[in-house]
């Protein structure tokens, strides 16, 4: 199965998706104000767009700490952008040149990002915001939470909620032509498939009632529980090419993830 990092900022994906760039949810629902701590990572990398462009999704995990994926911040670093902005508006207009409702910050990429292979690529980063956006942060999991659910045979029965901006699917059977971007924050529910050392695998098969993530949704949250849950247990990293089978998400309850996060937040 072909897998790709879900950032639309990369040139290869820009060549595939001519309808726009962004971070989003497939087979989801407009989020509006349900998840105010989920935001879009912004940077001005597209010369054809007059305003800041959506790079990835992320989640506020402390008053001024925004969690996202390392390959999102590594992309910014590769094109010489040292600082990013974040917005928590549920409907973002990439053509706007206004900085109102955006929050500047310095990103920190995991120093071991790209090492460890597929077992643990350390694909985690934070943006340290200059000021608080004034919204309630998400909660982080306790150590080994997903392992405990697996051991107690509860994992298969639990619901997960994912949230993100941008690339939406028009129908269940269309290919890349069925994807579009409108800058809206959306959510969808999912069920678990399995856990691995660093990964939580989630279903995004619409035939079983699951939604999921698509191109550009990297760094976005997967909450343990229904749409009102605030317990963030993993972040979007990759998935299958058609965006309709499996989400491969980075666990936040493991020792390596917690060691990195402990530098910026108080962990449960």
C-alpha cells in the first residue's frame, strides 16, 4: 500500500492536487466551535496566494504550546521559514492578508526526527506561541494509556475523533479529482485497528462508518472518545493514498513522545 506524509506543502503533492492545499477530514462534518483548541499551522510559502497558507493542523496542549508533526516544521525549515503562525478560526481564508486571529511562534522540531526508521521516526514538534490564544488546551494521555486499553481488550470498543482543516472528499469512490479544499475545520469519528510501538492505527473506511484524514492533515489530533472528548492520544502522520482506509497516527503515550513533550508541558 502506498503511504505518504500528509503535508500538502511538499511539491509532489502540489503537483497531484491542483484544487488547493490544506489540512482536513474526509467524510466529516463542519466543526464550527466544537474543538476550539485545534488550529491550522500557517506560513507564507505559496507565491500564488496573497496570504498565509495552511501547512498542517495541530492542537493547543498548553497555554502557549501548539503540538504538530515534525515533518511539518521540517518542511518550513527546508524553505527557510524560521517562524510560523497559527490560527484557531474554524473557517480560514488563505486569500486574506490579515494577521487578525493569528498567533506567531517559534517552532521546535524533535531533534531526532527522521531517525529510528518506521519503528519511531520521532515525528513530533511544537510551536511556542508568543502569546496565548485564550482557549482551553487539550489534555494529554497518561503513560501507556493505549497499551492498557489493548491489554484490557477495550481498544476495539472505543471511539476516536479526528479534527482538521482543508482537503475534503466529495464522494466515496472518486480518486484525487474528488478532493477539494475550502479552509474549514472538520471532524470525523473513527474506530481502532491496532497499536504498534509508536503508532495507533485507525480505520477511516467510509463503508464501516468511519471518517478520517487526508492530504495536509498532518499534526492534527485524534481524541480518545466521541466528538466532545478533549483527550488527545495521537497525531496524524500518514495514511493510504486514496484517503479511505487507514490512518497511521503517532502515539503520545509512549516514553519517547513524553520525553519530548516534557520539555514544554506538565504531563499527567
